[in-house]
C-alpha cells in the first residue's frame, strides 16, 4: 500500500533540503508547481515516471525517495508522529548547518537516534549542536 501523505511529507522535506522551491523543482522535472504541491499535500500520487524524475532532480535513489512509504500495514499513529518529528528536526539541522549535504544530515540524524537508544534521552537533545 502506498501512503501518499507520508510520501508528500518525505518529498517536501527532500525538496527543502535540496534548496528547491516547488517552482524550481517543477521546472527541473518538466511539470507544474501545482502538481508538486498536490504530491506534497497527499492529494495525488506520482507515477513511476515522476518518481524517477524526482529522484534524479533531488539527487537520491528512487528507493530513498520511497523509503518507509510503501507498506502493507497502516502506520501506527506514534510512527506518524515520529516521522513528523524527524522531518522537523532535519529541517532545523539543515538551517543550522547549511553546509551539510542531505546525506550528512541523514547520517547525523541516524547517529542521534543511536545516542537516544543508548542513553535514553529525548531525540531533540541528542541532535543539539
């Protein structure tokens, strides 16, 4: 099952981390900003053709673009909240450390998750710079 709302949040985060506006991303992949917006808010689902173009424009694999989006089981509410918190923290890290690449930010986040699991401290504390 494809969770179009989770995909929309993932797409928006990746677009922002790559410093694209909706319009600049739309131009790069050959579509309209309104289509990008409809994907980001979960109104529609991109076809495979658009997934490929989006992943190329965002310089990530299609697998990374779709990571944690495809599921046979509905996402529990606490996982949805976790995903939202993760997206907010990644945006914050991106604004604090603009020199980091998307990959660097994701690795930093992963390290913070490990620190949280070992020390049992809040995730927000683990990623403080």
